[in-house]
C-alpha cells in the first residue's frame, strides 16, 4: 500500500530557493498600502517580501559560490 505525504508539496516548495526568488520578485509588485476593513496589511507584505528574500539568498549564494 502506498502512503502519500500530504505535506510533500509544501516540503518541496519550501526547499526550492529559486521558487522563493520568483515569489520575492512577485512581492515587489504588490501594493504596500493594503487596507481592508480598517486593518492595515502593509507590514504583512513587507514581512512576506523579507521572508522570500532570505530564502532566495540561498540560491544566489550557491550560484556565485560554484
């Protein structure tokens, strides 16, 4: 019987730094002044951008170290 891991897609996506590089570039195009029902989500976009930049740095470091 084959057992499937439901988190395998997330593990692959989290481990792929080039995906984070693409998502980092995409987050640069999201407006920073996001307000919905008087809740400011601008800081969330900045944190998302920083998170993807940190994960994408693994690709950049590996690319230039070879």
